[in-house]
C-alpha cells in the first residue's frame, strides 16, 4: 500500500520538481558549453584557413600565379586533418587543386570533401585582382564530432540526473511516508480512545522529532483535559449529591410538618442557603473553565506584584489575628509582571485563605516575594502547621479534592483548583514542599521581570 502512495507524496513531487529543475539547468549549462566549444572549434579552423590563404597570397604576389600552382600541385593528397587548396585563373578555370566548383560562391562556404568519404569542409575564396582567385578549405568534421560528443554527454547527464532524482525521490518519499505513518497511526489510535498513545521519537532531533514532541505535548494536554472532565463529572455528581439530598430532605420535612410560619421560614432559609451553596459551586466551576479557556489573557497588563502582595498581607493580617494566627510578609519592592491583576489577587488570596483555614491556632504564615537576579519573580507562602503528605500534594489542585474525606469542613474543594487554573494562564510554576514543619507553596513566574 505504501508503494502506491509513494508517487502521491509531497516528497516525491518535490523530487520530480528538483529533477526537472536539474535537467533544465543541465540543459542550459550544456547549451552554453556546446555553443562556446563549437565557436572555439570554428574559430580555430578559420584561423588555419586564414594562415594558409595568406601563404598562397604571398606566393602569388611574390612569385606569380604559376608559383602558387606549382606549390599546390607539389602538396601531397590531403588527409583527414589537412587543408585542401584550389587555384583559379581570371576566367574561373581551375589551375590546381580540387575546389574549382566553389568559384562562384561567397567568400566562406561549407562544402563536401571531393574525396570518397565526402567529409564536410569549411572553405574560403580569396580573389586576387588581375590574376584569379585562391581557395583554401579545412575539414570541419572535428567540430561536428565535438558537437556530437557534447550532445551525447548531455543526453547521458540528463538521463542520469532524472534517474538519480527519481530514485532519490522514491527513497526520501518512502522514509517520509514511514514517519508520516507513525504519526497517523498514533493519532488514529488516540482518536479511538487510547489516550496514552504517543508518537514515537527517533532521537534524531530533526523536524519530525520536533513535530512529534509538539504533538505529544498536545496529546498529553488533551488526555489531561479528558481525565479532568471525567474527574469533574464524578466529583460534581459526588459533591453535589450531598447538598441536593439535604435540600430535598429539608423540603420534604417542611412539607410533612404542620403549617407553622416560623418553622416554614426556617426551612425556606435552609433551602436558600443550600441553593446558594450549590450556585457558588457552579460559579466557581464556571470561573475555572473561563480561566482555563485562556480568554482572560487578552486583558493582560502591567501589574505591580509588590503592591499586590502588600495589599493581600494587609487584608489578611487582621483576619489571621482574629483567628489566633499571624502573618509575616517580606516583599521586595518594584517587581512588575504582565498579567491579570484581579486573577493574581484571587490566586494569592486563595493560597493564604487555605493556609488560614487548615492550620491550627498560633500558626505563623509568611508571604515572601523575591526576584532571582531581576528575573523570574516568585511568591512563597509558608506555614508551620500540619503540612500536606507528599503523596497528596499533586491531588490538592484537583477540583473538589479534600483531604477531609468526610466533608465535615466548610468549602467546596475548588480553591486550589482555581489557583492552578490562574497559574497555568500566567505560566506560573507551582511547587509544594515541606516547610519542616508545615507547608510551603512557591509560585514562580516563568516570564522575566521588566
């Protein structure tokens, strides 16, 4: 099947185009060489003829026409590469040589050798006023042989170029098609539900490996989103069952009890509270979805991260003191980044609130903002509370995740999920570590400080 598709690949078509271009360039090159060498050979023949013509003219002018006739008659029979002579009188009658039949032609003529082989000659006629004319010719077969050799070389070169180009195109196309097949197979299996399928890498770091890396990252992201959707569906079904059950149970009790205005009012208040709680959960989910969609990125602007951290510290210092805890802030001034000020405030507030909610009384919570040599600002929120076990540190950013499986504490389990969504939008790397005792959440911005 691959063999039939080889001729349809872009690589093979490109090879055909390259073959055509090389053939055209070869033709242009050979045409240039052909005309250059042909002109050179012709000029060499003309030079020989001019030299021999000048010799005969000198003999005629110095010793007369009979001396020239004697010179021509004394010459041996011309060979394949010897000049051929002819001398005519004033009436055009041949006195010597065998070229009388071109007497009435132009000065330069191409004629046939008056011998058995009939080889072509290039001939020149020079008139001598009052005495006649002399004729000198030279075989042009060497020029013709050179032209034929050049044409044959071009034919062979063109044929070899086409064959090698097509062969190269087939080889490259086969290699490309095999790589493309690996992409098609992996993505097809992924589409069929094998979400752990990835495009294999060869380790050559070529364009296919780079493309495979990008596709694998995309597939991993899709897999994570699909897993997240499944997890959200399960968590929504699980976490909303309890408040909905309470709501129904409360309404059912109110319906069964005798009509009593205060009791009915209390039941309605509880129902409204449960409904508000459910609506708050959905609002948080919608907010996370909106952030993950990336639509807020268009509203990014310059944000004074130092002032933002100071504001959060000021706001929650009083809240911490009311709960018997303490906040200590160490903030490096004049740190600016690009981002959404509202979302960044929400992110840091959620982290601080999480520390306040899940730590015992007398816990010290620190907020540190620093910049690593003017680059990559980071915010560290630490506490000396109970901390989080290492195996649960990745899970805390999932929607509806709670370390308290009984759901006895308040909240929806969406605070840190919202933090993770905001961090992803801003390219912030979040790292949880042991504060010995307690927990440290470090949020490092990947963009450089300006």
